[in-house]
């Protein structure tokens, strides 16, 4: 970050004629509680428009399209920053506005597309012509300081994309992908024999009951592949919410599942005050799961665990700087400013879509695009909630969708469509093939037929054997799938780097490509469904077997809204990505 100082109050500053910049309805499960103390400080982040972002987007599409002549030709950090930089007049207008309130210290992102100022709430209310309140979450009982509407001087609207924290009601403890605990006795299951996969590969019989590193290598055709630590490869895992990755747990895990890795560890990076407490009783099951499988699959590739602080509860009696800015923003700011981030980064945390305002979502999406343009692959878990909210009781389930303003209504939402983002062209053939087999009118009004479809791919997500607080434990959820898939991507990067090829970067155009489809390099999943909202939800199928609009569907082939394109076949993918 670059530090600048603005000391003078500018004379002749335009009259402040405010216009509403953003207004939302109160998000569900949040209730207005009280008024914050006026001197409580918040870290106000102001996103400036990026007039040339379309240029970055074009370059991203070219560098990630395996059929384009510029495939794999990524941009440097400096090139990305030059493209996304705001207009000088936008920087000047925002700085003059801040100076008019005698805000002395500003922090600029390297591209100067974000400006950050630490201000008391009383001043933020003047600047934004708004009123902040303390809000309480009806379920967690935790608090945050937010508003449902803010304004800017009319002349500033063209110079500002978004200001936060304002309307972003991300939970103080964002819902990470569900970690499912299984009975301890299951960890000692002794299953003999072998399983024969559809392609003829053999898998240890125990893998039908417990997932280990060996099972993943067998299931995904990566047995016998040994990565290098000398080709510039790197993998990262993100941690939030005081989830600590325990070094001793990792060593026990390595002794159990990857003896060659015993004695090796990972780099630790603290962001925004993030910690990695090594008290064994503070070890986080999410963090242990993520580092053990992402790093266990890829050792000795350089590995980094990021611990990002934030989302702490609001305490009225403490006039400390607010630390509950969205932790994703803090992490993105750090990693975008880093000259050489890991080539693959896995995140097993998510948030409630209806708490994320559209302007903020769009801006964060653009930040992730910057990583892709630099050749970084970012893997996110899709969550375990299916078409509902994870509640198995249909009488109390909350099945709602978001229109970008937090206006919600009862909807068993199609799990494969975002309301806020259009479907990219690389998905069209696969998703339309699924939709075309549905009878006319099926699920009408329940999903965005032209929205960004997800998930893209899938991986094992049940009965992962980890070591947590010194004890072998079985856990599951898409929390497990993300680091497992990320580990395999890091191995693919290893193969390319050994072959003097660039890393894979933004993966999706490759995953949906004809080459991957023709080679069956992703294993199609044809059984299963994602129940919710009192229904069977959506299956991995296309063929409707009931006239009920919410009925389950029978298995068939291709992309589906539960498992995406399927699970990886590392061997076949390696052949594709290393081909001349």
C-alpha cells in the first residue's frame, strides 16, 4: 500500500449536493439493535472506477483460452496495475473530497483503484450523508456496524464505484463450507480388497469408507507422480475466522499418510492481524483439513497458509479501530500487492449471497480477474447448502434468493445460477445442453437461465481422514473438495513448469474445452442430488421423471448443477496441458 498525506482543506470545494449512491433493504436475519458510539472508528474503503477494465478482461480471455495464440501469456503485476488504474481526475476528486473533511492519512492500493481512510463513525456519517447502526444477527447473536443507504456528492458519483463498510452485511463469522464430523470409530475402519473403477483403474477398498491422500491419487489417476520444488511452483491456502493450522497436527498427518514429507512445513503469512496460534486446543478443523490435503498432495511444492484477521464482534465499550471489514477484501488487497503470489490458491469459505450488494460483488470479481490475468488459479468451494439453507426441516428452511438489493423471496434457488453475473461464453454449450433436455417451463422463475452457472467441477467431499488436535478424525464437505482439487491443479502446473510452459492461470475455459471433453479428462458423475427446501432438489441428471416442478431428476451425462463437469483425471489432464 502507498501512504499519502492530505493536509489542507481545499477552498472553493463544490457545494455538497448529495445523491443516493446505494440503497438496500435490511437483509434477512439482521435486526437493528442500537446506535454506535460516534468515535468508534471504521476503515472506509473507496473503490474508484477502472475505465480500462475491459482491456484487462480481453487479455484475460486470450491468456486463458487454450485455442488462442496468446494462451498462457500472462501480465505482470505492473502491467495489471497500469490497466486497472483509475483516471487521474477520479483520484483528484476523491482526494479533494476527503481533504475537505480534514482526513490526514490515506492508503492507496498499488494501482490507486482503492483508497482507504480510518475515520470515526460520526465523520463517516457526514461524508456519506447516512446514519450507521449496530445490527444484531438473529441466529449468531453477533453484531456489526452498517447502514442500509449512503449518498455521495453528485459530482463524485462518476468517480466512485463503491464505499464499504456500508451496505455489506457479511456475517461477522461468514459461513465456511460445512465441516461434517463423523463418528470417531469410523477412523479405524479396516476394509480389505479393491474397487474397480469404470475405466478399469484399481482403488483400495478402504477408499469406499475413508478418503486419504492415497485414495485421492488412485481415484484421480495421480499415483506415482512426484512434483518438484525447483521449478518455481507454489500453492496457497486461505484461513479466516481464527482458524489456525497446527504444525504438530500436520507432522502427525504426514507420518500417517505421506512419510516423505515429515519434517517439512509451510510458510505463514499474517494479514490484517491474522494469527496462527499453536495451542493444540485452538487448532481449527477447517485450517487443518485445508493445509493437510492441499499441501499433502503437493509436497515438496512451496506452500503458504494465509491467516486474515477481521470479522471480530463489535464491542460498544471499546473505541478501537473496527476490525470487521470483509476479510476477503483484506486478503485480496494483500495478495494483489504481492509481486509473486502462489500459482494456485484454495479457499473453503463462503458467504450468504443476499448479504453481498451487487456493486461490491462486481468490484471484488474484478479484483479476482486481476489475479487470473497474472496466471493465478483461484479455487473456491461452492458450499454444502444445496437448494436450501442447510436446514433439513422443510418447515423451518429459508429458501430465498437475492436481487442485488437484499430484496428476498421464497425461492428454491437453482444452485447453478448467480443472479448477479451473466453466464460466460465458455459455459454456453455445456449448460445449454443440460437446459435443453428439460421440458419447457421446468423450474420457470426459480433460477437465472442466463446466469453464471456453477459448480464447474467437483471432487470427493466425504470421510476425509485428517489429524485434528492430535487425533485422527473424519470430516467432509466442499471444504474438503476445494483443497483436494487445488492440489491436483498445482500438480498440473508442476508438469507444465517442468516442460518450460507457463502455469494454467484462469482454468475455466480449459475445463470446458473440446480437448478435455473429447479425452474424458473429467469423470462425469451421474448419480446423486442436492436436496433442500423440502424437495429432492436438483440431481446430476437432465431427464425429468415427474411432472412436479420440484421433482428429482434421473441420471444422465454432461454438466449438471450438482457436480459440474465432474471430477479430475490427472493423468489425462496432464497429457492435455503438456501437449505441444
